[in-house]
C-alpha cells in the first residue's frame, strides 16, 4: 500500500459498496481493473463525506 494514500482502505471499500462496485473489486482481487470513471466517483464521494464532516463541526 502506498504510504502517501489519503484514503484508508476501509473508506474506499465503504464507498465502493455504496456505489455498487465492491463485488467487482473483491472478485478481481484489488483496484487494478476498476475503471477510472469509477475511481473518480469514489474520490468525489470521499470529498463529499469530508465536506460533510467539516460542516458538522
């Protein structure tokens, strides 16, 4: 795992489940075959979650 990763594996998995792509990640044994558009959606969702947590403080 890249030490510079800003998103925890757990967060990526949670978002992948929410977006309905987690089964594909598990089937393929990793993130390598996840389309870039889906990865972009995961990042967008993570930003949305982060913004929500900042707004709630």
